[in-house]
């Protein structure tokens, strides 16, 4: 297939007429497809149905320490749930707090606490003239919504195939005291699927922050979300690396079972140094007497341990692979060699990141919507919803069926072609 930029304008115009005719037929067909959010499909939710039977009214609802899970208590979560999440997160059990169902909620609370009460004795952020956060892009829109909500200035950090541009990260963190945090999805990043390289993790752990209250928000949302049993990305243990550099307090890690069991009723956890968690617990004692221990117990009974979770995740992978394959195969057949688009081929996670021709993403998304297919809004993977190049589109293949995804991907490819050709003709 010829690169579009090398074609004569007359040839492009002829191609555009054909493509627009095809697009008109699709609009008439009245499609109703949605690839806007990365939520599990009904088939995935079904494989977790057994969690509802893990406990019955006949069971003695006590934790391994003898605590009655129906009652108040156990601020940090029952021990067996803490142990399960510690295995997922790769940290000691004593460095884990298990919360309710949402890790996003924990992250929000952590930012809010920093604003009102500072971080381990530092000046509360609300009393500072400026607070900044580093944001690897493309990234998770809900991260950016939190920092935007609190009026934090967000700084774009390009995400490479090895992780965030570390030269930029070091420049900001080591020299600017107003830089208080950095968002990170270190494994199978949303939306690119990138996993941080060992070198990147080592450089992050060796940062010398100008601000003593600087923290890396290590959102390990996809730590066990592999698509293939025999091809898995590995992530270096940042806590061990931080210890080597005397930076034990620099990382807050978050994880949940949102895309393992049920997104609306899973369990979420935070891990950090003992000093960090002691500070966090001071707020928690005011905020709650404890989270849903029955749900924590139910998860432990169902999964038992990390091996049980990993086995369960392979069931998810079997359902997700055909969906990812439908998207990637279509993009390859329709767009490879055209020079108008690039896309990631992740080994895990929930998304495919598509980069169309610069200045075309909003147009492609709008055209898809007019044709009956909803995508995540163009610009969403960037702070303030502003993609400087207007080129990135996040594809979420998990919810539709493989058949629907084949159809949707063809529409996406068609709109990408039309938008690119119109831009080339105008040039």
C-alpha cells in the first residue's frame, strides 16, 4: 500500500470520493457501537459470578484473627485480604491497607489529604502559591481530572516505549520545589500499554526531589492483567530500588480488583512505607471505622491467593485476546503502510493507543460518532483534555463483542483515512 503523503493530489481526491461513499452507506446503516470506556464485558463479569457464592448465611463470617467481619473494626482491612493484595502488589503485608472498591477514591483522598494536612509534616498544599504534578502522556484521564479538580498545574511528560521521558522528569523533580507528585501507570499503561523499563524504574527511584513531600503515585492497575500466558511484561520493584537510594517514602502504590472480580464491588488497596501509612491512618481513623470486611473475606475465599488470581486472569485473557486481535488485525489490514497512523500492540492491560495524522484526532472521533460509533473523546488522555498534536485516540476493546469490534475498527480506519486525505489535499 502506498503512503498517502507520496500520492498525487488527484489520486487522493479520487480515493476520497470512494471513501466518502462508503462512509455514507455506514451512516445509513444506523450503527450503535461503543468503545469509549475500558470496562469489562458481560462475558468477563460472568466468570466472577462464583464470588457471590463464596460466603453464605451459614458461614462463620470471621477473619483468620477471629474478628467478626459483620461488625466494626480492623481499620487497615482483614489480615488475609491485606496479604492477598500484598502478593498482587509485591510488598510486605504490613505495608498494605485494604479499602473499599475504588483505588481512584484512594488516590483522590491522598491528594485531598495533602492539600488540607500536607504530607508527613510538610506545609499543606492549600497554603502554597503553586502546586505542580508531572503527567506522562498519553495517560489516564481520571488521574488528570483529580489534579485538575484541586487546581494543580499539570505538566505533560512524553511517554516513550520505556516509560516517561526521564530527562524531563529529573529536570522538574530535582530542581522545582513546587513539583509535588507524578502520576504513573507503570505496567501496561493506560492507554499505550507501555511497561516501564528497569532503567526507568531505577532512575525514578534515584530521584533527588527538591520537594521533601514529592510522591510518585504508582497506580499499578494492570499489574496482573496479561493478555498472553507465554508473553508477559516484567516490572522492576520500585520499593526495593527506592530503599537502595534512601527514598523509602517517595512512592504511594495503588491497586484494585476492579477488572479482576466486579468493578463496582471489588477491593482496592494502597501500599507505602511505614511512615507514610502511619500518617495516612491518622486521617482514616476520623474518616471511617473500617471498610467492607465481608467483601474482603469473600474475595479471599474466592481467589485464595495470588496463584488463584493469576489463573482467574487467564480466563479474562482468553476473552480479551479475540477482542484485541479484532482491532489490531483490522488496523493492520486497513492502515499499515499508509503512513497516516500508528498504534500500540500491548501484551496486557485494557487499551490500544492509536495515533492518527497530526490535527486529525478530533475529526476522526466526530466522524465515528456521526456514523454511530462512540470513542473516548479526543484529547482525553491528556491534562485538561488538550492533546497538543490532536493525534491520539484511545481504543477500549473490552466491552463490545469481537464481531462488533471488527465492524467498529473498520469504521475507525475509514474515518482515519478520510480525515488524513482531506488534510493532505488542503496542504
